[in-house]
């Protein structure tokens, strides 16, 4: 089946108690497989709405989706680790918003990272703190 043009999330991320020099992000990860049973993961597609001292310094492409600019980084498959396509927001941290998955999936298909026959197996929303410390609360609503 096709990915609906409205399928995505509405989110709000509150970050507090951030120590100086902290590095963190807000990740929306979508996991794709060539098989419906997800036995072999093909691609992890990441949408980083918040990149504070943590996103890739080099990138392979850039794009604007719904008014937000993104740098794009691609890492090919390595052994059992799937390929990784990351869209990193270059705007100030996007702590609230709506993310519709279709434009990101369409980019991945149009550029050969995914086939239109691949399956979206799962997705997750999370914060990662790479250095320092912070307190984060994420509220997520799924938009069908």
C-alpha cells in the first residue's frame, strides 16, 4: 500500500536542565525492509528536528520540505547494519511541529535509496543525548 500524504506525527519536545556543551537531538526514525516480515532491514530513515552539537558535519545533499531546510547524509549498509539516510534540520531547533512522512519517503524513492515496493516496518520517536545532560519530555500524536 501507499504512504498516505497525512501519515506522520504531531510532536512537542520540551528540553530543560541542559548542561553547557551538551549535544543532543530529537529523532524520528522510520525503518524499511524489502520483505513484509522485516527479516532484513534495508534502510533507517532519520528525521532530526533538533540537532544541537550532534548532527553530521558533512552532507551529501540538501532539501527544503514544508519550509524547513535539511542537510542530508547517507551511510551505506555495513554488514548487518542497514543503510542510513538522515535528514538533519538546519533551522533553529524545531521543538514543536507536524511531520508528514511522505516527502521524506518520496525523496528516498526518487534518489534510489528505497523502492516503491519496500515496506515501512516501524518508526520511533526519541531523544539522544551524546554529551552533557538534559531533561526531555516528548509528546507525540500519530496522524493517520
